[in-house]
C-alpha cells in the first residue's frame, strides 16, 4: 500500500538517476546531457492539470538552461530596470488569449521587432524615422500612434478606464510593452489584459513588413 501511494505521488523508490542512463548509447554525449536534465522533470501527478504540468516543465527547463549559461540579465530588463518584470511575465502567462497572440506579445515585450530605431542602433539603416509618417520608428509609436494607432489606443484606453473607474488619461501607454498592472479581483485583471492583447496582435499585423526597404 505504501509503495502504491508513493508511485501515485511520483515518489518511486530506487529510481536510477539519470533515469535512462543504462539505455543511452555511451558515445552520444548530448543524449547523456538530456538524460541528466530529464532527471529533474518529475512525472505528472494525477491531481495536476495539463496547464500546470506544462508550466512546471517550462520553469524547470528554463532554470536548467540559465544555470548552464550562467545568470545573464536580459537586454530588455537592462533597458527598463525600474519595471517589475516578474509581474510582467506573470501577466503575459495569465492573459486569456491564444498561444499565437501571446507569442506576438512576447516578442514585443522583448523588443526584438526590427523597427528603424532598433536597426539604427546596430547600424543596419541610416535613419530611425519611418517613411509612412517621418516620425521616430519605435515600438510604442507603431502600436499607439502611427496611422490608425492613435484612434485604436484612445478607444482602448476608454475601455480600460471604464473597468477601472478612472479617466483614460491615467492609463499609461507602457501597458502595451510593459504590462505590470495589478488589480483586484483576478477576473478584472484578466479582463484588462484580454483587452490589451488584441491591440498588440492587430497593430503587429498592420505593421508587418516583408523586408527592410519598406520600414
């Protein structure tokens, strides 16, 4: 009975570590490394949801990779050191949208979109302005100001302000790129994020460019 209870909780006794060491060909070093890392991935418990187990796997692999590469601060956290990035990543994970939308927002948060402002910094273009409007081509400008972006963002701010029972002038544009907002209850929090995320998706599609000549 005790052995069965321990297996149910993933606490099997006498489990080899790495678990598949004897089955892995000795000449394949990369498989042995994977074997070592797999030893830290516990099997899914019966009471654990698929989403919870997926999050646990991602966190374990992320921790393992960071330990291998060393603790290196992300570029975006260096650019915005006063941002509560833990809350930003939590909000991204909790936003009730599709994985594809979340992926687009993830790229925006990491500032890896090839805007002219970023390309000029690495000397790939001569100017940081955009041909469409001749304004500085930043991510914030693309999302909230360029073309119809201003009207879309103003409308979005009014929706957010209505939920928060405040004025639209108190809704910062930083929520698009650094959503560190925190409110209560959780349903309201998710509602706010659910409203912001489609703006990111829609504006990223409107600003899609095939190559650097059209930036």
